[in-house]
C-alpha cells in the first residue's frame, strides 16, 4: 500500500453529518446519531473549568478535560465511518473536524496529512481557530505558560486512534491561550514522539489525582508511602505497550480505575467482580501497586487450581507430621504475604472449611497451620476475585454469608470487553507490540477491515480471548505485513461482523471504503466498483423473482430486524435504517396502531 500524502485539503460539505443532529424538546433530549448530547452555555463551561482549576489544580483539570475529549472523539469516529461509508479517506478524516465544529468546540483547518493505516503511520498538522477553551480561558485568566486546548487534544487523539487502530497522540505546539497568535497541533503515533509520556499521563486517572482531594496530612502520608514503593507502583500505566497493566480509555474502564485509586491507599478488603478473562488479576496488581504495601509481597493464588484437600495447607501452612508426607513445617501463603497483599482468585470455589479459616484471618489477623494449635499473627490485605454471583451462592448455602460481607467491603466490577469497545484500539496496539517482541516479528499495523472485525466481535472470552486471537494473528502474518482478516482465525463467523453499514476506512489511493466482509463499495483510482445501491437492486430482483411483495411489509421486516439487532434501542435502530430517531419512532407507533386495529 502506498502512503497517501495530502497537502491541499478541502473539507467536503457537512450537511450529511448535520442531518444526524436531532432536537427533541418534547422529551428533553438532543441526539447526534444514536448518542445523546447536551447543549450547554459556553460561560457555564468556562465557569466549570475555572472552578476545577481553582480547586483541583491544572494537572487534574487537564487530565479530566483530556479524557472527556478523548471519549467524545472515539464516539464521533464511529459516526463518521457510518455516515461516510461511500466517501474517501479524506472525507472520513474531515468528519472528525466537522463534528467537533458542529458541537461548537473549535474550527479545524488542515495543513498537511500523511496516512498509511496498514503501516500504522500517520502525520498531520492542523490549526484550531475559535477554540472554546481558549476563549473561556482568556476571558477569565491571563495567558498561560503552556497550551490549554486540552479537550481538543483529547478529542483529536481519540478520533484518530479509533480510525488507525493504534494510539495516535495529538500535541498542541502553539496555543492562543498561551499567548501565541494561533493554535497549532501535530498528530503522530506515540512512537513518533520523543517524550510521549509527558502527555499520555493525562489520558487516564493517576494516583496523584487522588492526592489533590486529600487533606494535607493525608497527602504527606501518601507521599511518604510512595517514596518507599517499588517502581511498579506510583501511577497508572502510561505505556500502552505494557499489556501486564490495565490499558483503556472507556468510561467503564475509567470508572473502575477511579474506584481502585480510591481504595488503594486504605487497608480495606477489595472484591473484584466480572466475567472470566476481563483482567481482574491486572486490576488486583494495581490495587497493590498504589497502596502503602507496594514494597511488600504480593502473593497470588488461584483457589480453583488447587485440589480441595490441599487448599488449607497452601493458604495457612502445614506443621510437620500433620499428614503423611509432611516431613517438615511449611508456611502458607498468608504467612509469606505478611505485611503485603494476598490475591485470592476464584474465591467462590473455596470449601466451607477453608472459608471458615479465611474468615478468622480477616476478623482477627490470626491463623493456625494445619496440624498445629499454635496461633500465628499476620498482617495481610485480602483482594478477592470471582466471576460467580456470591450473593446467590450465599442464598444457596454454598458460600458463607459472614465471609461474603467481610469480603464485600469495597466491590469493584470490571466490565466485559464487549462493553468497553473504546479500549480495543489501545489493547490492540499493546498486544501487537508486546507479541511482536516476544515472537520476534515486525508487524507494522492492521488493515481497516480487520480492525472493524475486531471492533464488531463481542469477545465472549474477554481479554484472554483477545490476546489469544491477536497472538495467532501475529504468528500468521509475515514480517512487514499488516494484520488482515485472514489472520484473525476464530472470529470469522462472529455475530454482527457482516452487517451492512459496518464499515472501516482505508487510506490507500484507489482502495476506497470497505464493508466489514471485505466487499468494496467505494470508487477509487478510476475503477468503478459495485455500490450499496447495486447490492440493494440485486436483493430486490431476487425477491421479486419469487413473487409479488407488499412494500409496507418489507419496511416492517427491516424495522423489526433493526430493533432486534439494536436490542430494542430506538436510536441505534434508526442509525441502521438511515432514519432519524423521530422518524423511526413515528413508524413504530404506526405499526403498533395497525396491529391493534
């Protein structure tokens, strides 16, 4: 694939995007596509920003604004792809700037763009005018020493990251809010920057954010604790290539991280909940790494992997002669973890006897080795994890209620990967980088249709399944070859991966925009390809050949299927049908009325 270099950039008309904006004052809502929006006074936004700066400081405010912008950019990228399915790569890229302008945040003027998704390469230069952040900042403050268009940086980074399938970092090199004549931004993959960590630290919450909300003495105590930590702790991951740390940008991921930061510095027990494979072990490490015990042992034990007859000796130790073969005394995991943290994964599989002994440790900090009547004092923080419903297990009598209440002091639910689609581009980049090093492969990027297949798939096995699929892809792909659909074995027949309207983008001249199934429907390099209209004509011809049809019945069938695919969400179904929410709502009421009659 050749690299597409565009220097004469003229954005297309944005009426197609504006058509997705719907005002529903009768129900108190505004919609952009299938996402609900908010109309807010600029002065109110400025006042909120100013109050955050005054009370929380610039670092906290910058991080918050950056993350809000990033999430908005990721959402708008999906709308851009769906709206401009038949457009060029430039038109899809332009949609990000136009949607941001439509929201009233900024006007984007492109200067230069170089893009090659298969090689994971992008370089862009832009100017930002009429920046809302700059206007409000300068209305209330004097010029800053550093650039202050934080939401714009987050939005552009999120939009381009979603399109490229890897982390793109946008950095503001000039800013009107910092005294420059114009706001100017540059976009590159993170490996294209010399010091990306200076900016990446603002893209997800950090332990230092929590310190800003604490009284001075608690700040001092936590600062002293941090000085004694191992390098593993201190802050949340800024290196997206470190897959052994949580990586993400979704609202569900950020919410979980906020809770972990809140509880990490305490001594409370933590119960991590979620489906198998969502990454509970990584989040347990984050609790320990950001706690006052970070320099002490972290002991991990999978309760389901140890035979029931050995679980007590593993957890609490064994005295010499306790049973045949016990030739010497041996400490259990709790004694080894003294002063630190023990992580009990799949805790719902513990026997009732082991549950009783664990309850005693949690209540009194005391245990007895198997075969001994001597009491041993331990100071251990317990983090437990399960994919079972422990409350239901209590009702059924398979789990002790008193132990459940002791563990359930601070529950944190880790959302499944299908509810964290915004995390997928970052997880993908992390996985490719890590596994390329592991298997000594050179994988530059991913093709548009493969990226869309990954985003469409529901990932029932969550991150564990995701890692396995990407590892196979890295092994199957040749050096210097982008991962394509043929490398993604195991998810070919995923539900939703062949839906019409699911699209991806491609920057190569003459390639055009493709359906997720790989069928090209755009026009490029002088080659006329079959369009979506042609496909519908073929479908209509086949249907009519079978006999007469009733047009209202066809409409009802499409509406019924769209509602099924969107799980009853009217806004999502409207997007699939190319209607506004109000138009579909009218048709649904009409159908319901006819059925009643």
